[in-house]
């Protein structure tokens, strides 16, 4: 058994070195690979080949216009089903515009908005929301509405994805965040997210965006009822679409949190699962440029070490986040720009402040004392690896 | 009974109190056999170039390692432990055959002893003794080695217990024991070579070619003045001037010539082979760097050496810390962990941290927990409060109470004795209590010795000491962050005594304040050295400083990557400490878990109450089920343990 898995990791490493693409079976084997550190080294190598030590972050803010939602996803602790329910909240335009206008950081480059699927707000309300933001701070990129929301608008207002996206772009939309992907495989999706865009519809919304030249991100919510096979399937569906469109900028694995939702009896994925999933994403998604360690989801310490397990992006300053914190995230509500820079430097990396579409805002020097010569020097390390020894 | 060693106190934070005027800081030692080497220097031969001081022998290496001295008349073992020091050529303290001042003594033939008591004052002599004993026993299992104060050795040797005596006491006890092995003689018989005990050792690059000959000139003056030196020694220290002179003339060999160097190299080679000292290459002042060493050719080969259990020098550890890839450091530590714990079992203990008082007089800059004497938020837990906490612990399956607190001047030794007796009489629970700082506090408060305090506390029910308060065991760092606390030597002394009277303890390191990588490695080496001497540490735990609300110390080198690297390095450097704990209390359960692949084999304690770290804002909690789930997710089996790392449950 150990001999087989050892062979698999060696074979996968050989494939990577030859520039070959990994298969579904490779992906499944990697999830069972006991040699966790060597998996991390492989992902780190791919990451360094793509980005060197450069590690991206941005100065952004989160906004949630409404938590009223028609959908009833079992993993969600954020959504309130009806307007007027306890804790239900929908912003006014004025409040939303004020929050951006009064955001204290002059370096702010991005507003990231994800909402519930509100049953009654008209489409024009969303258009006006974006237009108002553009009037207040035209320089701030609006990364708004998940593929699920785009699909919801299309259905609700009787439009195509293209039509929805074209009108929102005209109102100021810059790109789509990656949320709402959950697990794309229907066996899982039907059990945890029955009443919103299915996997194909999520992908269709992103395909439409990419065809219009609107970039987007993509995600995967892991660690609940899905199997490793479902994760690999999910990643390959994203890879296939990316082959077609090249519109994804970044993949963000999202760890399931179990408080205040109907899956609360499930244990949360542990750090080793998070790092493993992130590393495998880096290895499978050879055509998506960036892999993000979203610190709100992983926690700050794990996100920092993730920068050596395949991640090249730490997301941003965020300021205020409700979705994960509703489900029990203990991560802080915000990190300052200085803290992000410090986290990246402590990991031996070079901090690069980016905008939403990965334009460089400022590349900062690395820490005075770098971690040192960090390349894998030779294959001697294998001798120390778990390959033949078990635990 | 030894009270505080005078040297420890005299040198308390004395750094840079003397104006060296840009001169070399030279440290010698006040031994008879060192007098000829020092004579010229102490007579003003090089006053314009050097500032010369004398120090306790145990201080010499510490001063060199911690950059408090440039050149020291150092025993040779630290040359290997450091790995980067330069030898001043030409002079040494050695012997060619019998030396008389370093000997194994016993009532039975030494090779038949079951136990050998060591005067740990000279590590070089200890290593020599162990090599000779190993040779004499020719493949038989090693005897038990225990460190003891010299006077106690003289009093205890008998039956199957032998002893190692060094220095004046060895000379004074000539002919007192039935069996004696002169180690100089034994070495000569074993190798045909002279032995070198000490050399002038210098920090790399500090001694110029111009200064080096001054040391030989000093010796030449000293050799000529031996009769006067012997007489002066007899006047100052007692003894017979003639005997002193004979010792200097006939026993000590001061030349560091080809034969002496061959003896030195042979000693270091044999010590490294026996894994008593790190593998080392000698280098000399004014000489080009040493020859190619295949052992250290690359970081990779160094990692392999460490992963195989090779003993790392200071320089090796520094190189790994600065050059090794994080994952590779993890792989090497994981391999080493697997060798030491091949069953793949992760352990943890169910216990509770109880802080009996928060009143404290030390006002450490990194602490948000303490309250000064008289503060309205100061507390001492009542028996009722303690009862509740301990009952909860027992009900939750807890086997131990970790009891620590501030240095509260209102609480005397009797208070602790009463408390411990009451706890042990009332509850079925072990007491893991009082860090070295609290022990020193009682030593001062009661004007007793460390041994008296520990013996009384043990009689009252104390089972083991936690390794807290070590912070970083270099005095430079301690002076910056915890001025009022004991010195690193004092911290170690409590542990030494505790181990000697049969208690086990842990050792910790809190880094991320004023420490550098060198400080962290020196800390590990000090723990390793004491562990060689006593074997009393069960585990090492590193955690990182939590800079937050209520602390005044600015954060230094911190972060999760550094935390995991430090933990992995500790697994490699501490080749003689059996267990490494992950610190999920500061880094969170996730990194606690990942740490199991960076050298750790233990997840510490359930800690269902912790006040010190959480006062600074970090609040991570894990119960037994969570600990087990995290370890199993990496494929480990899990077992509960007690403080001595005996398993209390079947691994599953």
C-alpha cells in the first residue's frame, strides 16, 4: 500500500516535471497521499515556477447589500429567508454609498459584494447601487455578484446571462467574485444547495462573463458532505471551463464552517485538509494563474503557512465580513495593509499590492533577512520523506 | 550545601559595564594550571590590545557564544558545540600521560561500576571519561551517569558507584580511593597521544595575526615564572608550593604542537562518533578556512546528518535556520521524530492550568496577566475556588493540575506546603507546579537553597516542574524583556537540582521578542547540555510571543512559518530530549496539527483553562475530542499520557 502511494507521488512529480497535465486519478491519489510535506513541496515548486516569491494582496472592503435570500443552502449561517425575519437586513442606497465614500483608506482599490437572492428588489435597484458607487469613488473596482446571483437575475428578470452582465457592466461592474460554486457535482449540490443555480448554470454565468471580457474568480466549499472524488471533479470542471475561456484569475478554496447552520453536526475540516486541498488545487489547476489563501476561511496562521503550500495570494484587508463570521470563523474582522505585508514577509515572500485584475499597485521589498535559498536542491529529500516508512 | 553559585550572581547582566576601549575582550579562568598562560597578560604585557578578566569556568563558553567575550581560555568541548570558533595557535592546557587532576575513582574497578557520578563542571572531562569507560567496558552496556556536585561525589563513591573528580578536589584526594584511573594516562594508553583540555578559543575573525603571538608571549613569561606562580598559588589558595610546582612542571603540557593537535583531533573524532559532541573541523586564527568537510558540504547533507540523529553544532543549527527550505526542515524533523517515536502515536495530557495568583513583582514587558502588589484586581485563589477547579478537572478525566502563578511576596513556603499537602490528600491528582522563577522567588524569600526548597515542596506533594519562564535563555534577551527575572544560568540551576533529586521537568522557549536566531539556537543548546548532564527533561515546547492588549514588549521575529521552522529545528538540535510538543495555544489548533509534521509528537494539554496567553488576546481552545480528531486527520494514533509520558490509554 505504501509502495503504491509512493509510486504515485513519484509518478505525479515526473509528470509535473515533464509539463504534463494531471488526471482525475492523479487528483484522487493526491488526496490519499500520506506524505503531506512532499505534496506541499510539489505545490510550492509549481507556485514558485509561476510567481517566484511574489505574493499578492489588495486593499479591499467587503459589502453585503442584503442577507435576505430565497435559497436555503444547508451550510449557510448568513442568509435570512424573509425580509422582516430576525436579523434580516437590506441596505439603502444611501447607506451603501456612504460606506464607500467614508472608507478611511485612500489606497482602497476594490469593493467586494456578495448578497442573498432577494425576492423583491428590482434589477434597477442593483444598477443604481453600482452607479452610485461609481459616482462616489470612480477609481474603486466593483467586484460584485456571484455566478449564482447572475443566474438568479437572469431567471427572475427574464434575461440571458449576457444581458444581465452587459447591463451591470454598464452600471459599473468590473468583475465577478468566485462565490456560490460550493461543490459543482450534482450528487452533492442537490443535497446542500437545492434551490439556486446548479453547477452547469454557475459555470454558464461565468462563461458568459468571460466571453464578454469580464474576468472572474472561482471557489470550492469543501469539508462538509462531499468526498475527495467530488473535489477533484469540481476542480476539473473549473479547469475545463478555463481551457475554453481563460477568464478565471484566481481559485479560492473555502473551508466549511459549522456554526449556526443546519450542517452543524459535521466537524470542520482541519488545517491539514485545508493545506492539502490548496496544494492539490495548485497542482490540478495548471491553467488558473492564482491560488488564494483566504485568511477569513483558513485562519491567519494557516493562511500564512499556505503561502508555502501553493498559494500566492492572501486576499485583502476586508474590513468587515459577515458570511464566515456568522458560521463561527474566529479570524479577525480586518487585517491592516501593514499586517498583510508582515505576514507575507514572515513567510519569506515578496509582498505585491495588486488591484482586482492583478495589476501591480506597488511591489514592496522582501524582509531584510529572507528565508534563504528556498529551492528544492536535490532529490535527497526523498530519503527523509514518508514514502516507505508510514507514520 | 551549595547556595547560589557566586559566579552566577556576580555576572548578572554585567554586559558592557566595563569600557573595553576597543580592545579584545579576553576571559581566563582562575585555575592553577591556567596561571602560566595568563601570566604575561595579567602582568600588563598586552594591556593596550586586550582587556583581560577572570570568570567561573562554566561562564567561559557562555560568554564566547553570547558575544560577551572575544577570546576565552575555553575547554575544547565548546569548540565542537559551537563549530565556528578559531583556536589561537601555539598554546594549550594539556597533558602527555598522567595529569592527576582529572580522574575516575571508585571502590570497585571502574569498568565494573553500575553508576558513575560526574562533576559536570567540565564537559570536556566528562566526555573524556565516558570515552575511556566505554573503552574499558569493551562493548558492555553503559553505566548510569548522574551529575553531582564534587563534594557529594567524594562522599558518595562506594560499592558499585564510581565518580569523576576534576581539579583541586582530584589533587586533594590522591590515594583516598581503592581504584583510580588517571584520565590523562588512560588517554595516552588508548591513543598514544597527548590530551588537550583547553585552548584559547576566539570568535571567528576577531583575533588578528598581530595579536595572536601575544598569547604565546604571555605563556613564555608564565613558564619562566612557574616557581613564583606556584608560591603565589599556595599563599592564595593553600596547599604546598612544591607540589603545585611539580604539577605545573611535570603534569601539564602547554604546547599546542603537531602531537597535541593530533590528540585533540582524535578526541573530537571519537566524541563525535559516540554522538557525545557534534562533528567538527578545527580552524585557527590567521589560517584559511578549514578543509572541505563532506558531512557539511551542503544544506542537504546537513539535513541528512541531522535527520539521522547527528549532533548539530551552533553553526550547523544556524545554517539550517537560515538556509534550509521550510518543508525540508519539516521532513528532516519528521524523519527524526519517526525514529524516536516509530509507532506513529501522538500523545496528549488531560490537565488544567490553574493560576493561583496574578500578583507578581517582576513586571515583564511581554505579560498582560500580572497585577502589581496592592492592585485591586490582584487575587489569590481560595480553597473553595481551587476545590471547584480541581473537582471539575477530575470529573473531566484530568490527571494533573498545572499550577503556576506570579511572584507574590505574601505567599511563603509554608503556604505552598500546606496547599500541596491539602491538594494531594483531597484529590487523586498529580501536581505539575511552580516554574523555576517561582522556585527562586521562594529561595530568596526564605533564604534557603534551591535544593532545600525543592525537597520540601516535593515532600509536600510536588510531582514535577513545568518549564515555563525560560523565555529565551540568553542573558542579553532576558535583560531586555524580563529584567527582574532569574538569569539563564539560574533557571537551568533549578532544573539541574530538580532533576538531581529525581523530579522530571519540561523545558520551554518563548520566542519572538528581543531574540535573534542565534539566541534561539543558544537556548536549545543550553537545554541540550543540561539534558546530557541530567536526562531530566521530558519534553521541549516552543511558543511564540503573543503581542496584544496589555503587553508592552514590541513583537520581534514571529510568524507561523518561523514557528514551524523553530519547532522543526528544536527536534533536530535536541537530540537527547524525547518529546516535542506543538503549541496550539498560541498558534491555534490548525498549526498545532501541522506541527505534528514538523517534529512534534505530542499535542500538549487540553488546557481547559489558560489565563496568561489569553490575557494577551489569543483564545484558542481544544478539548480531548478535538485534539484526537486533529491528530488522526494526519494518520496518527492517539493516546492520553501523564507528565512522564507514560501512556494512560491504548493508542487508537
